[in-house]
């Protein structure tokens, strides 16, 4: 993914007009989230913006970032981002 500063992750095109970013960020990035969310046994944060919902979760010295982008983001994108984050977190246990 070409973003400044660089992001270690992958962006996927969804079947509709959405795209999904799954990335690893430095420890502490979770403080960027505005609202606390439960991600199974992990407590994370999320931020809803006009065109994306991003979920952050702490993971062993780093932060998992899952962003679901859409032309007009709403709670559906946040639900999707939370579900993807929980799926990834389960694989890391």
C-alpha cells in the first residue's frame, strides 16, 4: 500500500464498491480510535469517518488496523471492520 507514512498491510477490493485494508501499525496506534469496541476477548477502538470505518486492536507490541472504505460509510462498515478484526485476532492467538 502506497501511503505516507508507509503502512505495512494489504488492501482488498470487496465484491461491491468497498475496499478493506488490513495492516500492522506501531504499538499505541489504537489511541487514534474515538470509540471503544469489544472484539471478542480484546478491547479495541474504532473511528467512523465520511468514507471509512477503522478499527484498531492491540496485538503483542503492535496494533492491528482494519479499515473498510466505502463512498458513504456507516455502521455497516464498522460492523464489517469489527468482524474482520475479530477473525484476524482469533488467528493470532
